[in-house]
C-alpha cells in the first residue's frame, strides 16, 4: 500500500471518530492550535496557563474554546523523525472537530535528518494535513503560520539550520497560496526579540503572549484601531520628487480616508491590519496638512513641509550637541529656521558608565530605545540637537532654499555591526561570528563589552539586550523609518571599530548595503573620516576609510583629521565637519559647482631619488598655516620611514630624503594625532595617506 493511501485511510478513520465526540451544534467556536513545542509551550513555566493557546483563550473569552494540540519535536514531514500525523495530538485535534485550526509546524523539519532528505515532500505533506481538517464535518477554516525564529545560538545554526529555515519559510508561503489558506506571520513580531528566547528556539511567556496577540488579531480582525508610525507627526518633512507614502494600521476591513491638503484618497485595511496610499510627488513647499480617519477616529498632522529628508546617524561624535561645540555661543541664537525641521530620536538610556534601571532595561528589550517628535528648528530645539547634523542641514538650506528635514538617531559608543540588519549578519560568511557569544567575542571591542555588561548587570534576563549588540540599533532605530523615503545619509562612526581595521572593512560596505536594501541601491552615503587622536590604530583606520570611500559607489568621505585633539575623542569643531559634509552633498547630489574635496592623490611617479605626487582637487596647493609642509615621510625597500623634504610645484608635490636614496613608499599624516597641513585653494584638507595598501606598478 502506498504512503499516500495509508495517510488517507488515517484521515478517514479520524473523520469517522470526530462526529462521535463533539456536536457541530456546539455554542462555542472551537479553535485547535496544532504545532510543535512552541505551540505546546515548552520551557514556559505553567505552560498550561502561559502557552500561547492558553493566553489566546483569555483574550478571546467565553465565546471561544481554544485547545492546545502541540507536540514537542513534531515534524510536518510525514517521513520526518517525528511526524505530527502519527502523534496522538493529531488524533485528538481531529476529534476536537474545530471550526478554526492554527497550524505552526516546520521548525523541527530543519533537523538534518529531515529537510535534506525529504524536502520535496513538504508541500504535499502540508497540503494533506490541511485537507484532513477541511474534510471534517465542521469544514475547518485553516490558518497556517510562518515559523517563529531560530536564533544564532542554536547549536546547528551555522551548519544548516539558518539556510533550511528560510527555505521552509518560502515553502510555507507556497502552501498558503496553493491551498488558499490564511497566512499568519509569527516570525516578524519576534525576529527582533532574541531576549524572549532563552534557548534560541522556544519563546518564553512574554514571547508566547506576542504570539497569542498576533493570532488573536488575525482571527478577530482587531488590530487596535487606527494608528500611524511614530515618525508621522506635525512639523515633519516629506521627501520631494518621489511618491509620498502615507500608511499605518487599523482593524481589518476598515475603510480609511486620507486627505492630503485637499487631495483625497481611500484605502481598505488588508487582512493583516495594514493600509497604505501613495500621493503623487510634490515639489518643495508647504505647509500642508494630512487628515486620516475611519468611522471611529481621526488623526490630523499639521505644518508639514515637502523638501529633502536626511538621516544623520552614527555614534557619539554625531550625537555631540550643538550646545557643546566651539561655536555654540554665536550659532545657537541664530538657529531660527522655520523651514528646517528636526526629528531628534533621543535614547531612553545614556551610554555612560552606570547601572540601568529596571525601566530602562525593559524599554531596551522592547525596542523602545529611541523616542522623539518632529520640531521646527529654533534656538531651543537646536540646542540639544546633533551639531554636525544641524550645520549640515543649515548649509544645504542656505544654498538651495529647499526645506530640510533632519532625522538624528545615533548612539555613543555603538559599533558598526549594531546598525546592520539581523538577516544580513546571519548569512554573511564572516560577520555571522560577531553574533555568537557576544560577551566574549574578540570581534567586539573591549569597551563595548565592558560598558554593556556594566549597564545591564541589574537585569535578571540572561538574554538582556543592549544597543551595542549586533543588529540592535538597526531594529530599534532604522527599521521604524523604512517606510519614509529619504534623500540620503550622513554618518560619523568608527571609533568603536578602530581596533580591527580588517573587520570594519567587511562591516562598512555591508552596513551601506543593508540600508540600501530599504532606500534603494543609489542611496547617497556620506561619512566622516575619523579625526586625529593619540590612539595607535587610528592611522590605519583613517586610511582604510579613505580606500573604502573610493570603492563603494555613491559614497563620499569628509576629512576631519585637521580638527582632532590629542586626547579628546570628541573635538568641538563640529561646524566645519557638518559643512564639509554639506559641500559633498551640494556638489554630488545638488549639482552645485562648489568645491567639496581636499587634495586627492591622482598619480605617483618616481624620478631618481624623488617621489612626485600628482593631486586632483589641487588648484593652489598650499599649507593651512602658511608654513612648510609637514608630516610627509618616505621609505625604501626596508620600509623604514624617514621625514621627507618637500616642494610644491603647481598640482604636484616632490618629496625626498637624503637618508632614503631609492624611495619606494611614502606616507602623509600617518601619526595617530597628526599636524599634517596640506590643503587646496579652498582650505579643504588632504586625507592622511599611505601607499602601503595601494596596488601600484613601481
């Protein structure tokens, strides 16, 4: 007898048994929760009252009867190591004669005993399981679920689970479409909550509550009424020149009316509580208002401008407030710009060395780390805003007249990996290792590990999260913004990755790719090269940043090495840095004929005992202080560098040393804290430089 024949005989027997147990005339709506250990509630204390089916019962109330038919270790695959259809829980689920069935299976199919061997049976096996419930007298309505996450700490994660998991997720969608079932996404609400998974596989009670709420909303259509994202509020800036999305959530089937300054559109909320409309692109201008309403409530957003929206992110030098800068006294009183709008996403906890409170710890786990609202730029609002972002935005506004919106979300001390999305890190062959055993991971700088450990030491959750953790700041600070079109990004970060230049060279392009996955592959990304300070690795890091800027498309770098401080990682000259970033944007993106770069090496030639360096952006090469050129060094084959003598000839510089008769290498400004002074006619500085990593034909 064939495998399929045996399966259908089993279904037929179960069908005959079902009607003897429950009457179809039962008053309550019966819901069968079918699944594996996650459905059962494995690892949850008092799972009979705290599993997701039990919590779902509390939410739905007396009109429903919810029963838990979860089986730990069960596979969807009928040839798997523990097929669900061969378990007594399956028989009991059929006997329950449910009107609604929620199926969450697939996690155990990622086992190497299962998916590699029997993957081709998954769709047919799942389809047969669905049919077994639809064949009941109740003609059960079936919802199937995307799997809850499996996190990187799982012992088989790298060896196969991470890849097989996503293959199964795709097949679940195929089944939902092919069998015309509803699909519940149990993955997304929990994928950014590893703190709720003590063993990386099973959610705890709080995680089960999220599952219950998700299933409740899908069954009832109750998604909490009309809501819009946090970033949509009065005084905001919408990006000009592209379609304008307005979106949010409401109860399923709700009719939403959106009035954008007299242009009216309607939308009907989908089965998952989502609604969205797009208004035609607008030129810069305003103010406008948007009114959003359904039959129960309305939301009005006023004083909206259409202009250019910039994301300003990074770590503490981007956070550095205008009030603390060298130019604060003269700049703050002038900061009255009604057409510059500031969205200051303030952090719930400071990065300083203290023990975070219970509230701060919980908000961090809940991804409630940032909060803020749009405000008009005034001396009061600019005072605490990012100095670099402010000066960048002001320069753009003064040169273009276009309203400017500045979103500031940065976190002092944060490493690059905390700003990259989880899935990208998980699948990158090298970067995945930064996720594993974070507290003792050599990829992570000691400062980040030590500061995070001190901040969270009062937490009783061993999976307590911290903004320095990989993917955290992406999930808390970038993900909420992804529906808003932006003009570009300015970035000042690297201090917390300077200990491992080679690792950062992998991280930085991946960060940009991660964000371009949201905002488009041509998203302009302009960043600040680290300034000067007496930290040994910074010479190499700055040169690495210079090379990365050349390698990554639509990516430019602003030099700040001339504005550093020998011991202070937070130099106060932020006006110059913000304006240098603005010059790059004005030249590259706004097509303004404005010099935006300091001298850049174009070619290197060798003539007898000299090295001749030819520069671009070099009309009028000179020194910043009118004195002789400093900080050039040359070396021969032995790589022993000696101070060089120099001579400027138009756009070239000749360098040599009597101690190096046959020069082969040179470097410029290569001390961690440098007094290098080469600039061009506009006063913009040259980057520090070494030929050590250049591919050159000598």
